[in-house]
């Protein structure tokens, strides 16, 4: 499925090339631009706030004989518009609407193609008059942008979005699908005597580990790689990273393990999923909550495993007690999975690994810009942001800038006054509505200044 396309049209010197360069960024170097070749157009892959499309401009008239200009321009403009999903018609906001602009508008209207009018060079306030003037072109509501200074990008995005967002054109990025096939980096942390060594040994001794563990010991880390044959029949790669249990095996530590904060931090750093092992005969303690907090702070997936389940008493009230204490103590992330395990018998190990792979898949998740913004519009409509001092905070658009963990940026005006509670509302409803799972999510707010920048 080819990308949707945008044609930038307009008379010479309105800033078509500048906008083209902004949208295409560095990849411009790939475009054929040999000297001596008269180019009618340049074409490239563009990104705007996470939305991908093809763009071409119709530059190349600047040196032409003025007498033949309109005829050639007309042919080119019409051809471009027929090929594109939408035409972006640039005028110069500082010069206002010229007779040639009016003529181009006539061609565009005759083509009956979707057109967005953008008054360019509208930096600061001076462009507003030009934008207002552009209404007279009869092509809908003009937007004000500055290609040079990267202003107006949210408006540009919002105008283009309806024309460019066909569901099929936004496949989940492949890198994230691939990351689900890479070895799962998992660490086991917990207080001394929680059973970490026992668990690690049991994991390695299980017949499910169909290849023998291979230890990789580097200067400051220890990792064991193996393949796990899951009960559903798939074979998956696991890398157990730097855990106390491994350190003991490798005789790096002395016999008596101290719970060193630095060790725990290092394990968390290296892992995608951190299993916090608790001793079920002792329950959840303040120190465990601190580790849990740290895992979430670092943006890693957290999974709680209640060990020694074979000897646990009052199992269900213990289980519920731990869950409740987590919900209360771990305010930043609700619904962390709590599993039970016996490192001694091996019961529950498969479930831990299965849950860990699921968590990582959520952590790798990319939500398409379309899905994200449809959810966003509803969420903002259902619960509009407050209006401190009587002036409403405007939230306009959201984009996912990365995964591992899923990280989002919300664009709007006066976002510095948005209360933390509103950000939480967005995060919670996003997690629920988009089924993002109990993994850490990040969200920041930005008032766009130069959002063309990647
Ligand atoms: P670590 O300090 O976290 O590595 O803990 P160890 O693996 O050394 O285990 C501490 C103690 O708990 C040992 O005496 C283990 O035999 C015991 N233990 C570990 N896991 C289990 C379990 O699942 N069930 C029972 N009953 N005992 C366990």
C-alpha cells in the first residue's frame, strides 16, 4: 500500500521548497537533483508529528520566462493535484493574495480536488492579515504556517490528517514487531532469601529449557541465554540478566548476599521485564515497594511473583493482601500482575515467563496516530481540560514518539497550566481504552514551537 501523497503548489517564492525541506528532512539528499537536469518536481518521504506521507513540490519555475510561466504552471499544478490525495496551496502571508494566487485558486477549484490553503511566512502575529485575506480564495479555512520557523505545524497536521489517514497506511512499525521476537531480557530481583537463586536454578534445570544455558559474563554483567519451550508449543528466546541468583552462581558475590541498591538498579537497567520475587511467608514490605517504584520509574515492565507458594498459609487472603497493598503503595501504575510460584517445585514458572512476554509486547506497542487521536478527541470531549483564570487550556493533538515504554506527547496551548490530575486522567483512560496493559506509560505536554523537528 503506497503512502498517501501531498502536492505542494503555489506561485514562485512563497516558500514551497522550504516547506518541502522541512517535511522531508535529511532524506532530501536522496532526491535526484543533478545540476543541469531541469526538474519539474521533487518528491520525498515526509513525516509530520508521526504521520508519514509522500510529498512533492512543484518548484522549478523560478527561472522561467514570465510570459510562459502561467501555462506551464497550470499544467504542472493540475498534474500534481490529480496525483495527490490533497493539495497544499501556499501563499505568502506577508504579501497577501496576488493575482497569480487567484488564478491558481481558479485552477484548483476547477480540478475539484481537496485543497488546503496555507498562508506561509506567517511567523508571529504579522501573518494573520494574510491568512484572513486568503479566505477570499474560496478554498476553505486557511491555516497560518511558517515553514522557515516551523510554526503552525499542529494546524497543518490537523488539516492534512483527514486526507492522509487511511487506516491501512499506518502499519505497526516493523521494528516493534521484531522486538517481540528478540530474546526477552528478564531480571529477578527481591530481598535476600526471597528465593531468587532457587528460582534461577530451577529455571535452568527445567526440561523446558531446551538448550543448555549459556553464560555470558562481561565486565560488569552476567547473562544467561536459553530457549524456553512454552506450554503452547512455541519456542522463545530468554535472556536472564544480572540477577543476584546468577551472581551467586558465578561466585561474583560472597556467600551472604546483601541487598545492594546498586545491584538492583543494574538489574533493572538491563531488563525489559523485572520479576520482583516476594517471600509469600513474609508478604509485601516497604522495601519491596521501593524496588517496585524504581522499576516503574525506570520505565520497565514489572511483575510480582509470590514465591514459596508451596508452603504459603491462608493463600487467598495473602494474595489479596499483596494486591491491595500494591494498588495503594504503587500509585503510578495500577493492575501490576501478581503471580504465584514455587521455586522449589517449579510450579508457576511457565506462567511467569508467559506473563513476561505479554508485558513486553505491550511495552513494545505502537498505537497508530489515527487510533490515538480518535481516542484523544473522545477523551478530551468527555472531560474537557480545566480553564484556569477563565481561559481554557486547549489540547489539540497527541502522538506516540516511542515505545519501550510507550511514550506520548500531547500538543496544545497553555499546557504548562494543566494539572497533574488531568494528565493522569488521560493516561488512565488511554490505558483502558487502547488496552495498553499494565506497563509504565509516559506522557508529556508541549506547546508547539518547532515541532517539525524530529
Ligand atoms: P535468594 O537469597 O533470594 O537467592 O534466596 P535463596 O534462593 O537462597 O532461597 C532462600 C531460602 O528459601 C532457601 O532456604 C530456599 O531453599 C528457600 N526457598 C526458595 N524457594 C522456595 C520455595 O518455592 N518453596 C520453599 N518451601 N522454599 C523455598
